[in-house]
């Protein structure tokens, strides 16, 4: 799965779970295909760091109602593999709130 397919898949699953706003979209094709997606969901910033080389994903969250640029992110959860199921996303959003 490439980064664009990953982004489309995540946003499709998020549409059925919660309202979200895309804050940052960064893709580095010449750096092993790594990328970053950042969303605002229910007043909290969520950042997904896509590592295609190591085939893992890191989900980070900020404190509620922080501005994105200047927010302090902490690692919320790490996943092996790049495919997230809708139930995992829903669970992570509920636990991160």
C-alpha cells in the first residue's frame, strides 16, 4: 500500500466514525516513502506517522484544544503493518479523547 492509498483508506474510515479536519499532509517519496498525516478530531490533534521502510505506523495525540503548530504530541499507539481496521480507529479515537 502506498501513501496515497493509505490516506484515502484512513479518511474513508474516519468519515464513518467522526468529523475530522486535515491539518497536515506530508509525503517524502525519496525518503523510503515515509509520510505524515495530521487531523483534528473532537478538539484534539492526531498525527499518524507512516513509515513504509519499517512497515509500521505511529499514532500520536496532543492535549485537547491545543493549536496544531506548537502542540506537544505524545505517542499514543504503535502498529505493526500499515492497514488499520475501522474498529481499531474507532477505539483509538475513543481512548485518545
